């Protein structure tokens, strides 16, 4: 057995208490072997965590990592206009190589901000999978389907691609990659394709992930056309199962919250994207009280504009209090839970908790910073005060991905240079 010891840290436990302990990892299985004082003596490799908080690696429950190439390309518009006027034309020009380079840039940013797992929806997914394999993190990947504006043949081909990708890549990268069938949303995929393909995904044991109730403009057409709320429509199409998860859930009514809770379908809350696109305030306090599993996601870098889950945590708390008109809503503990176990549970991963036998996925946060002093309450600091740049080390599946801010699995400078070049060429092609 090859072992890694994370030494002398303050360890955040699943019940959100903090204990001074070492963490011993079996690198062959990628699991935590023991959490206790003085475990470092015989370890093959050590990571110093003195003056630091050892937390579960953050789980980004909804992202489009390759969209980093479009960071700052188009801002300050509502979702509809932003997608149709700027994002979709640019994405139409993206080559497989662009997606590869953008994904590498996004994964670099995730690792540097302590994220060890991501659920990603995009196209040219084999390129995203290759980038994930090299970067060393966990991912639940899928091809996003859009059928509006396509003829039947092209629409069916898109849905078929999503199904095939999900089948082919499930379990790739030594099990670090899992997959989902990913219709983009309930308004951008025709009901006939949902009726045909959702049962096929179900048969193959593949979960379903989609954007739902993100804006009012996504709710109204479904109510008008089908006489149902979007999540009632989703349930009728077999898209509300315990293994499924939806992104956003901003405009949900009480009946839909009840449906989510009864079904056990997770919701990934993306507060920064919702605020930036003025999509609205998701009622996450009410969802949590109703028993819905809520996680956090950054969404793509073009609507955020960074991929830091610590920013997302803070935004979730602030926006959640405003949405509930209650300062006690979405407290620090709730935020930290969503950041780690909530997201992991929602997207169906075992990570998100530091305990014996759990996947060895960590972020180690440097507490010896002015903005993290004094250490009255480390859960509060994680929710409200810590920043991506405080992450010292990142470990996934028992492997050290970043040591003392140096990413070991990706060449940071080369990734940035390739991304700069690809983004510039892409913008030139689009703007013609
Ligand atoms: Zn999204």
C-alpha cells in the first residue's frame, strides 16, 4: 500500500465539527484510511496542513468548463439575448481543439480553487473527458442536446450522441469519470425526443441532467403549451428520478418543490449566474426545509465569471437570505454542506465527506491570512471569508493535484498560453 498523510491540519468532519488530526490516505484505492492524530510516521508521502483547514474537495454541480474561452466575451444581457446573440454563435465556431483547450483552462482554475469534482454539460465531450483524465479530478460528463431550430434527423442525431457518449465514457479515467444524459433544457429540446430517449437512458442506468426553471421565459411556454408547470412536465417525461439532477430551479412553485422532494431529484443552485443574468432568486431555504437535496454550481465562466466554488458559497448565503427576507436563512452550515456533501449527493458521487473509507478528495485551506483571522468559527470562514487563492493543496482520488499552489497535473503556463491563442482566434472568427 502506498500512503499519503495530510499532517497537522484542522479537519472538517461530515457533521461540520472541526478536529485537529492527520488524514491517512491509501493511494492505491484512492480512499481515506484513517483520520486521527499522529498518523504521519510511516507514510510514503506527506502534505503539510499546519495552520490550515482540511475540507472535502468542493463539488461543482453544474458547469460548462470549456466556456472559459468565452469569459468576458459578452456580459450584461438577459439569458435569452445573451445566448442567441453572443454565446450560441461563438459556440458554433468552437472546434474540438478549442473545447479541449478551454476545458484545460477551466480544470486548472477548478484545481487551484479546491474543486475536486465537476458535473459538466457541453459538446465535443471526448475532448473534455481527455482533459479530465489528465487533470486528475472527478467529473460527471455529458453532451448537451438542443433540438430547437434543427430538422428531425439532426435533432435525433444530437440526442443519440448524448446517449452514446454517456454509455461510452461511464467509468472512464479509472472510474473518475461518470456520465449523464443531458437535454439542455425543457424548452430547447422537443417533447418527442424526450419521449423517445429518456427511456433509453433509463434502461442504460444513466442519470438525466438538464437546466430547469432558470428564467420566467423558460416557465411560461411550457405552462401555455402543455398546461403544466415545467417540473410536472419533467416528471411526466420520466425526468424526475432520485439519480437525476436539475440546474437552477429558480422559478419553482410549492408543488414543484414538493415534487423534487418526493422524487429525491437534486437541485444545483447557481447563484452568481442567476444574479448576473438577473434570472431571479431560487428559494433554496424553502427547498432545503422541504427536504430537497441542494448543491452548488458555478455554471459556465461566461455567466459568472469565475469558477470558484468559495465565491458561489458566499453568494448562495447572501442571495438565500435576501430571497427568504430572513438573515437566519441559508446559514454558514447550510452553505458548507451544499458546497461539499449536498453537491456530491445531488450529482451522485460518493465524495463530499471526510471519513474513513470515503474517496480521498480534499482541499487544504491556508488559515494564516488576515481575512481569516481570528479563527472564531472555521465553518463561518469557509462560507463567508475564504477565497480561492487561500487553497494550498488539492487532492483527488488520493493523488496530489496541487501542492503549495503548484498544479502538478497540468502545465499552468502552457495551458494559459494555448487558451489565450484559441480564444483570440475564436473571437476573430465569430466577429469575422
Ligand atoms: Zn448551465
